């Protein structure tokens, strides 16, 4: 019989992180928000002209995931994307 092994510290942190996100989502749902949107909204409150790249770097979220998050936030009316004034390839 295999001995029962305790979860590693990384596994416990991962579980706690997921539980926090679930609880955060449940709490924010009545407001039409998600837990992952809060850091983005906080950063945009400080500086609304941030690019997707800047938001990804500041939050530690991968660029593709940030792109999806911002697209959903734009669709839901939480943010409005506008062309970057000095870089035609970017949006703020």
C-alpha cells in the first residue's frame, strides 16, 4: 500500500488561491464584476491610459490572458479601449 502523502506547499498555495478567487467571484458577481478584473480596474483608476502590455506586466498576467480579460471587460462596458495616441498598433 502506498503511504498517504501530504500536499506540497505549492499545492496548498494553489488551492488557497483558487478558493480565494471563487469566493471573490461570488462576492463580486452581484456587482457584475469578477475577481480577476479588480487589479486591472485599480490600475486603470490610477492611470486610464495604460496599454495592454503595461497592464499585463503590472498584474503578472500573461499577454494572451490579459487580451481576453480586456476584451470581456470592453464587451461588458467596464472599460473602453481607444487607439494609442503615439502607437497605432496599441490601444489604451
